[in-house]
C-alpha cells in the first residue's frame, strides 16, 4: 500500500498496526456507530490481483471453484483457489475490472498466490499483476451505506454481490449492509473525504464483525491448506459450482459434496478473551476445531468463525461447551444466517 494513503489516514486520526486500522481514536464510539449508524473503514489488509489477456476467463475457469463465466460487469462472485487435494489456499472475491478480472484476497497472500497461478499460465495468453499498491479499498457499513455511495459517488446498488462503476470508481455490495469501494491509490483520500464527512470513520473491527455475523470466512496465512471449501460453508455462500469443468481439487470437492463426507463445518461463536486465526478449539480435552477469523465484538469480547467437527457443534448445543485451548474460556454459540447441513442441533435462533 502506498505510504501516502497510510499517512493521510494517520493525519485523520487512524491508529494503524501492521496492515489494519485499529480505530480512529474512540473504539467504543465506533462500535456504537457500527451497530446503529454508518461507518467507513479503510481495508488495508486486502490485496488485489489483476488477470488479463485473451485467455483470462478460460484460465481462471480452470483454476477457481466457481463458474467464472457467470461473472458480468454488474455481478461479482466468491470463489476458492485450492490445491490438487482440494484444500483452500485462498478465498477470493472476483469481479470484472475494465479489461481484466480482479481477484481480491488478503494482502499477505497476494504475491504467493500470483506466483502459484503463474506456474499454470504456460502458453495461455494471460497476464498476472499484483495491484495491491495501485488500488485502495474502503468499506461502508450500515443501513445507509447504499444511500451514501449513491449520493456521493453516483453508483446505485441494490443486492449482495452487485457491482457498479463510474468515474474510475468500482463499488460492490456485500452481505450485511456493506458496500466496498475500490479506486486508484492517487484518488483514495479524495474519495475517503467525500464519504467520511457523512459517516463515522471506524477501525477494521466494524467491517469484520459484519463478515463474521454473515458467516463469510477469509482464509489467511494462518489457515491456508487446511480446509476443503465445504468446511468453510463456501458452497452455501455460492462460492462453488458443481456443474463446471475441472479445476485443482475439483474431484475431491465434488466427492465430498455428493458422498456427504464433510464432517467439519464453519460455525460462529463468542468468547470473552482475545483469539487469533489458527488457534485450536477443544472439547473434552481433545482438539476439535480451528479458528478461521476473529474480531472484537461491540461489547468488548470477541466473535469468531471456526471450522469445528459437527459432533462437537451438536454437543456444544447440548450443553458441553467448546473451549479456546484445552483449558481456556468456553465459547458461546452464535447463529449464522444459513443452516448447517448435518448440524441438526443448531437452531436458527440459538445463541441470541
């Protein structure tokens, strides 16, 4: 990311640690605004790959879990990039960006993913470029996020994963009353100031809480190569096509789906102490799950998404709590906006 973008945010009160904005000086106020108002967050930890060339669509169709032919200038999609064994290396938001396809994934994975994809280009007429420092991404959340983007940027959106563009700006509607805005780095602070005057600038937690509440996982360096897409509920989120052709891991992903062999699933929890991706969850002294994503909750605790054995999820709802670590704090189940196949003990309203 460009230093000028970071410096401009810092001048506007952002406290930045690594590639995350912690807050803009008042975390509690930002948390309240995220619950009841509209917030704007710099998404510094997001990276971008651009895939262009005459064979770009065919190339990506043979690499990603979703049907790339279904993308249009007005519709984005989720997809997974897997190993030949079906394990997810990256979760991707994919859309059309001018004459290229844009693949959004964690910044820490962008370079290594580009290098791995490059190995499979061979004679295809495809160009790969890491554009993480050329573009900036920010996210508006809240009931008025769509109205804000329409009023200030002239882009109208109405449903999740819809894409709108104009004046060199791309906006993407995401689940949980969120709109992501992507713009060239040199225009980042201009667009930020136009939007921020109508809402409250907030740290990354304000954005991440909506992803966690929506059950939308992001694979990071801590959790690469551990899960097939169904363990991440990716087919429930529309991130897997079972009708397209081959891609790395396709046979294993399809077999897991059709034979019902998915014994672990992504679930949502809260816990009173800090938790990080990759941390182990235990039940009865045995490891039964792995934290995928975590964020501070509005009440000062933490919320998380974790891939957990279905039996452990069912036992947890029956009163045998999962724990963070072998002897750590117990986790409280929280609902997801979709049912988990095989987790009959989960009820839509459990967890409050």
